[in-house]
C-alpha cells in the first residue's frame, strides 16, 4: 500500500514538471529560449608567433588540438544574448589587440580569448599560468 502511494506521488510530481501551468508560461519559456543562443567564441593565438622556436611544438598542439576542443565545448555549453555588431576591443584595456580588432571589431563573436605565453604583465615570477579579463560588455561578462 505504501509503495503504491509513493508511485502515485512520483507520477503526480512528474506530470507537474512536464506540463506548463499556463499558456503564458509556455510562451515566455519559448521567448527565453529563442533570446539566448549558443555563444560564439573567437580564440586569437597570433601572439604565439612572437615566441621563440623552442615553443613551436607547444603552440602547435595548443592551436590545432587543445584550443579548438575548448572552443567547441564552451560554445555548446553556453547560451547568451548575442552581440549584433562586431565586438570591438578597447586598446586602453587590452594591450594585446590588433588594429583591426580595435577599429573594425571581430564579427560573429560574443567572446574573444587572446592567448599569450611568457607575459610578465599577467604572470608573476614563479607562476605557471594566469588569466586576466581585459574588458566586459553591458552584461558584465568578459569580452
């Protein structure tokens, strides 16, 4: 008898979760889902070109395998309100940008990740790695 009651309670809970309580909630759920799309991430590793030849294998591995896998994972995992215009980088906040990133911006991008190695401005002596955010957008997310 107790098992039957537990089964009935679970069924009632599942029904409540699956069915919106009103048409209004169903509509607002669809609107929310359509307003947020997969994040578009651009990874810029051009500063690797300034590294010495002793880092060629490491930078190649990062560029061809690790960074694309990281980019794909986060693009599939995160949904955002997309930026409709090219993302412009503020050169006063991020010294690692190119002229085109400053002037024209980066099209089809919600987040740009600039990768650099051996940077004394970000890494202190004895650090193996560090990360820093140059600027944030109107939603206070790093860009």
